[in-house]
């Protein structure tokens, strides 16, 4: 399925979970704090802005935020929180769409770069970020580390989360470096709801090479938004890439 087919009106309508999950204060708070710090006095551009989970509270902190988003239904959901004047959005692919102006920060969170299913598209995403940034500007990516060590020999799936009413599992295609995330939600009935999304997973070292190809240098990498040390056991990372301050277009 194409990404615009996955993120349809149904997905947009149930994406927001105010006060819990991705929208919990303990999740959003450190993220917004860090992004505001990195943006400084400049403007921010969010790739795959979605329903405004991050952009709306970041704008409330005084950071002007523009977005790029492929899914019109997700933008419609965003418009229930912020109008076009407050949070302008360009409809298009984050690897190619161009937003007007120059930014001090471009950010891409919650594994979304992996929604681009080829290495070439992911490299293009880095280059698109560089295209929008002022010299010395930063590109921030939040991304999970592939859990291949949890994959037993001969098996193709890993359950990565289980709680009452929800099971999340990933199926892997090791040859193509692809996975599909399966999200099962259910109640006491015999019926369950399934949402699936395909991804191309990226190792941190490969991500760094993509950054180099686009002219970035890795400035920092932590295990979370609060600055916890990144180790071999970290399930995800927040990586900050920076363009040289003396970069010319």
C-alpha cells in the first residue's frame, strides 16, 4: 500500500490519544523542550507533521512551525487544533516537497523516516532537509533500533509490545531490510482491529552515512529526548545532524 492509502481518514480519526501513549505529557514534554532548545530563535520545519502532535505544543512555546505532510486527512485533523496562518502545511512527500523560506531546525520523529521504503528515498529525505536549512542548521531524527537480536533463527516476527487490549508485533524481510508493524487492538469480544504499516529499517551507522551524503555531521546521539546515554542496549535514539556553519548553498 502507498503511504497516503495507509494514512487515510480512518487512521487520522483514531490517531490522537490525548494524554496517553504518544500524547502523554511525559512523552511530549522532553521532546518539545529539546526541539525548542535546538530551534533557538529560528523557525522549525516538521517533516510528516501529521495531526500536529508535536508542532502544536512547539508553536505554543513560541517556535514558528511549518509542516510537510502527505496525507490530507491528517492535515484535516491538524486543522481542528491550528489554522493555516498559525501552522502552515505543504502537501507532499517529505523526500521531495519544498516549503518556503529557511529554517534553523528540521525534525522528523517517531520512526517516520522508515516510512520511506527505499534507501534512495531516505537519502533524498536527508538532502531535502539540508535544502531547507540555514548554514549551521540542524536535522533531528527519532528512530528505533532494529530488534534483530530478538528474532530467533528461522523466525520472521517479534512481539515488541503486549498489554490488555493491544498487541504490537513486527514481521521482518531481512533481504530487503523491510518490516511491517502490526497493531492489534481488541476487547472482550471475539473481534480485533488490525492496523499495519510498512517500513525500511535503518541502522545508526547507515543513517550517519546518509547524513554525510547530504553534507551533515553527527552532532549528538542519545537514547531519548531527555539526553540519556545511547548504548548497545538502547531500543531507539534521537540523533542530531548539523550542517557546517560556513556551508554555502
